[in-house]
C-alpha cells in the first residue's frame, strides 16, 4: 500500500526519535524490553497543562471528563479546538493525574487511517520495540514504566441518526500504573 510523504514522515519521525532514546535498542543478550518513548506529538508524559497549552494553544475550552477510576481528568482536543495541531491527527486525548500528563492518545484522520492501518502501524513499532503483546485487535508493548498501544479507535459516525461508528488508527502512551487500572 502506498503511503504519502506526510504519513511516512510521521512514522519515520516516531521511529527515529524512539531509536534515539537511551535503551531503545537492546544489547545482545539483554532480557529487558527496550524503553518505550514517553513523548508523542511534541508532548511528554509528566508535562503540565500549561506545557500542553503552550504547544497547542486552545482556540476554545477543551471538553473534559473526570474518570473516577484512577482519578484521571481526560481532555479531548480536536483540530478546531487548538491554534496548532499535528499533521494527520484528528483528535488528541490527554489524561492528567495529579496535574501531570499520564496518558497521550492520538487518533489519526481518515486519510492517514486509510493509508496506515493499526496493524501496519504496529508492524512499524515492532521494528523498534519487538513483537507486541496482543489483546484482540489491540497491540501493546510495556517496559515496566510506560505502555505503548496501537489500535483502531472507534468514533461515532458523523451521519445524523446513525448508530454506526467509524474506525481510525490510534496510538497511545500511558503510565504503566494507569494501564493496570484500566477496565
């Protein structure tokens, strides 16, 4: 399947940054998994809300939901909600715990998702992190501190009175502790 220069550059940049992380490539005979990159789209786990807003200035208030389990405040940032936004991304979900970023999820737009399925993105990530664990249609890696997941995010269909949903390629990094609490 052909990939546009923009889509390819996103994947290559992600792989390139991951390879530059200390411990990203295991030494010969090393049993530990490689360290998971703790940054996506210019944001890093541990960032404050102010750090995030400097990177993506709000054009309007971002919708928020507080998840009682894990006490995580989740913000949904859509392209139209921010002054700047990463290429090929439709939505960013940010999870804050104790005022620090503990989860980053990118949901790619339709065009990118057509070019790069979750399975294809997982194959790219496997080049850096090794073979993933798999739970149904979700691929994931863990280094004991951070979890990286690749999956198809389910979005409500834009059609009026529709009960259908649309799938988009998604990538997420999350603190290991929050991942273990997820239902």
